[in-house]
C-alpha cells in the first residue's frame, strides 16, 4: 500500500507570477486604486515560485490593503473590479486561470466590506478543466474558499494581508490504482488463509 501511495504522491512546482495575473477591465496591473475618499490601494503580491507536496495546502498569493490616511471615521471607497489569477504548474507545463469578481466596498482603518468572489469551477485539474495551455496531468489545484474577504489595513495576522489559499491534490495514476488493487487482493488472501487455519 505504501508503494502504491508513493507512486502518485509527488512535489509540484507552481507560480502565480504571470504577466496576466492582474486586475483587469482597463486596469491591467497588480494595483487597484480607490475611487473616492481617502487614497487607498489593493495590491496583489503573487507567489513567485513554490514547490509543494501532494496533497497539501498552498499559498496562491496575497492581496495587500493599504490606506495610510484612513481612520475609523475617514474611509476610502473601491469600485467594482475583476481579478484574473493565473496559476502556472511548472512541473506539468500547464497554465490555468481563476477569475474573481467584486462589487467593491468601503474600507476604514479597521474595517472592510471588499470581498472577491471566485467564479466556478473552483478547481483546475486533469484534462481541460480550467486549463489555458497544457495539461495538468494528475495535479488538481483547488481554491479553498469561493469568497476572499479583503481585510482592513490594520487587521489580520499581518496587517492588511489577505492570503489566497489553495490546495494541491492528485488523482491516482492507473498504475497506482492497480498496485492498490493488488495489495488489497493480497491482504484478502492472507486474511482468508489465516481464517481457515483457526
């Protein structure tokens, strides 16, 4: 069984540092500026390059909220926006896209109503699911939550930092499945033999 599991458990290298990872619809950059009130920005910091085991939780990048002059009484307003998050699976040579939309919202120093709603399907994987180029092989990238609340400038473990969390998993290859099946059959025969002896 251990040999079968190791047949498809591996490390996957990936990055979200593509030039097409950006706020879109005329913005086309990694920084979104506020539309009214105090001057504020939401900047996306991509994951430049990571290698992770399968299965595991992963970091797809971070939204950083900043509003230097915002107080609890003075706020900034962000308009509606769309964000394209491209994931490059450098191990399999595949690229896929998660798309997030937001109606915008109001932000003060300690509160935020801005959230990004990721559109379904929230996974990319074997075959053509959400792939733009290449094939993900057995690798599946999952968005952990369909909604990302962008935290306020002074909120969060790291002030103003919202991590976009994902998961890496894999579908077993046919060879691995046959090894698992063989192992189960062997255990069945052993159990039957021991049962007859007793």
